[in-house]
């Protein structure tokens, strides 16, 4: 009896690998935001309130005279807090503390040290929340994203060559991971003399998850 020979193709199931690609671009900050505070204390609330208002007015006028536009100065917080001491387990009233904080946006980061000194010379006694920022991050992020994709391809190629796998060069799936807004934070206490501030650089990161077939 004659039987026709049927060619049977061996089916190889699709196999995939997933790699994580990372890219980073370092950029110089283009602006900075800081918080300038005036803290006053007194036995009666009216005293530190009035003193605080006078000092903060001097601070704000000095910043405006320095060249900071008024619209870049904004009240961040204003608090009046009763103070207490504890003696022999008893709570003893010790007056009031008034804290007035303003947020200042500075376009030229090179002026930051002089701005801090100007505020301190005119009565500010606390500087907090120095935040170096990038005003336009999209172009830098695109560069970081390109590096992340290249990094993913290189990882996949390395794995394939090491394991002797027939890697398909084009990925079958690319997922962009969520990126965080790059902000560089610094905090400091005030000091005399010219205040040195190192702005450093901001890292802008991109991450992708890429799937390849082999």
C-alpha cells in the first residue's frame, strides 16, 4: 500500500525576553526657588507680630531693590504659635512665636548667594526649601529616552549573545515607564559673609521596558 509522505513542520513557540533600559542626562538648573523666613518671639502676640511685619517688609523691599520682580515673591505661610516650657512636669506659657515665610523665584541661579545674603542682612533668619529646577525639560528627557532605548537594545543583545539565542532585532513591545519631575532640593541655615551655593546639576532620567522575541 502506498502512503503519501507528509512534510511536518516543527513549530517553535514564540519566546520572549524583557529588558529594562535606563537613560540619564545631566543638565544645569535654569531657575531656583527658595523660602525665606522671619521668626520673631515675644510675651504678647502684638509685639512679635509688629516686629515680624516690619522686618519682612524690609526683606521684601531689599529683594525688589536687588531686581527680583514683585510677582516672583509670594507669601508661603504665616503662623502664630504659643510657646510653652515644661518645668517639674508642668506646662508653663512662654510667649508667642510668629513665623512669616515667603517663596521667591530666582531666574538667575548665579545670584542666589547674594540674594540670601541680602535677605539675611535685612532681617531674615531662616532659609529653607532651596529647589533648583529646569524650566524646559522635554528636550533633555527626549535625549534620556533615546539613551534608555539604546541601553535596552544593548542589554538584549548581550543576553542573546551570551546564551546563543537568535534574537529578533526589532522589539515587539516598548513601554515607557513614568518619569519623575527632576528637582534638586537643598536646605540650609543662614550664616554671615557671602553665602556659597553650589547649584550642581539635575539628573533627568528615562526608563523603558522592552520586549524582544528570540
